[in-house]
């Protein structure tokens, strides 16, 4: 504690952030780590491991593009946004009515009365001033209001099992604010042993990655471009994105808004939205609700960098109390090995103030068609379970799994349980569509009674 205060005083006097992670001098690979230069002078450390690539694929591997049509998911969805902020998500049937999709006059615009029918069907209308006093033969229909925006999704995705040692499967593990790729150690070792290829980067300013001394280098968009570069470098035919924590700085009263919450789950949704044909599945651990990122103006991270550095021991202690269900010697060692809060105060402040991503709202998440596994530790004091439940409602194909004995750092607390859930999800694929049964033979007239 005394050392942190002393360093903070020198920081204020000298005007330079202490303990800044210096830029790397080499991009050579060593001991399973690769240093990737995503931009000139911007180098990220990446853990890249997996089975040795085969010279040629086995001839017995099935062609997933042809032949068996099992595991196909047909998505037809309509998302309607109204001017009062109300969001309505419809999962349509295989053959929706043409007049609903294209309008009565074939102009391509949705009909103006669409909102009325859906609001009555839901039984809960969020509009004011409409009332329920009017009644008639039409079934008490309220006055129609034209939607602000309507989005139609019509696609067909093939969801298959990601079995180990397949040459076209890559697992991407993305950590969050204050951590490093070390928090995924148990998961990386587990899936490498199963034959998977894994990729886990250190975010800029974290772990062994370089730390530019410019605040603009840590905005959501800058970090997202880093993740895009890593993804494009290692992506193959089927890619699975795995992120942890919740990227939001709105500082709700039910959350510990003075502690950092990562933006990496938003990176997963960002990549899944940008590359729908390459992202096969997504896993979000303690990810929270589908909320757009916006930095909080009433946060401890708005303090000067030197003050934050003085408070860093207190922040680390607070994270230990809030991030783990238990605070014993094991948890302290896990926190130390995971490099939590082992970043400069400048980087921490810049990342928390740069979490601005207005596009990542409920509509953005509702447009995703990729299967998503949501894992939530019930003792999590950062993210209420209600937020993960809301995420499960918004997403098209989502599965929510709760871990009773886990908290925010559940991948460190319960590695066996988390590894099992992740592996089961990788092996999951939808049931094959039932084939049409042949028509029964006609019954002879004499047997009819």
C-alpha cells in the first residue's frame, strides 16, 4: 500500500504514468506465444496452440457444404423498433405472410397497422394515451402507429458439432479489463489436450502486449479493430468466440460501478455480427445484458492517473472481494496468476472512459443468428443474473447455464464445471429435421367400416 502511494506521488510530480507496459521489441514466436503487430507500433501477445496441422485432410471427412442436411437452422425474424423505445422481436414461421413482409401495396415497407396487431397479441402495450375504453366488432384495436424502424432477417445456418482435432475449428478466448490471457489457463490446457486449436490474445496494455500512451488507443473501436486483426489472422472455416465479463460503463446501482467491467463480450458480438459466415458459435461467461456501451461520468476511473495508482491496492482488494465467491489463499493466488489489475493506471483509466459503443444495443444483439451459450456464476456481484436472462430472451438461439458455486471469475473458481459446459456446447448440434413420412397405402373399400 505504501509503495503504491509513493509511486502515485512521483507520478503526480513527474507527470508520467507509472508502471506503463513498454512496447515490445520483437515479434518472434517463442514458447507457444506469438507477438502480432496489428498496427505499426501496436503489438499484441497471442497464445496460439493446438495440434500439428495435417498435410492433407483425411479423405473420410464429410463435406459439410453438401450431402447431409441435418443441423440446419432456418431463421426468419422481424425486429420492430418504435419511437417510444419499445422493441418487439418476432420469430416468424418458415413461410411468413407476404403482405407482412412486403406491405399491402408491395412497396417493401411494413404496414402501418403492424404494431397494433403485435401489441394486442403480446397483451402489453407500452404506448401512452391509447386507452382501452374503445370497443367494437374489430376487437378493440387501438389506433395504428408506424414503427420507427423494422428489420427483417431471413437466413439459413448450418450448426454442426465442433469435435476435437478438426482442421477447420479454432477457439478464440478473449479476456477483459485488468486481466490477461492467463485467466484462461485451465481452459486453454483442457482444449489443447482434446485436440483443439486455441487462440488467446492479450489486449493492448495488458499482459505482455504493448501499451501506447495515448488514450485513443483504448477506445472500444480501437480494441475492436485489434480483435478483428487477430481474428482475420487465425480464423478458419468454423470459429468459436469465448469471452468473459460485461462491457458496460453505465454504472447501475445494483452493480459495483467503481470496478472495471471488460468490453470483451462486446468484442464477441461485434465479430459475430461482422463475420456471420465465419463465427460458428459464441460463448459468453458472465456477459450481462444486451446494453450499448457508454462510459460513466460518476466513476472512480475519472480521477487523475496518479490518484488511481495510489488506489490500485484498494481496487485489487475490492476486486478480490467482489470477483470471487470465497476469498481464501487459493483465490488470492489465482488473482495473482491471472494478472488482474497488473496494468498501468493510465491504461485502466483510458479503457474505462473509452467504453463507448452506441451501436451495441438490443437490436444489434437481436440480429445475431449464431448459437450462444451464456454461463453465469450465481455469486457474481458485478452482473445480476437478470441481465443474462434478458440476453437469453433477446438472442435468437441462446442457452443459459447457471453455476451455483461460481462468481464473476467462475472460469478460475470452477474450471472443471466451466470446461464441461463449454465442451458440451461445442459438441452440440441441432436435431436433424424430421423427414416427411411416406403416405400410408390406401385402404381397400371392403375394409372401410
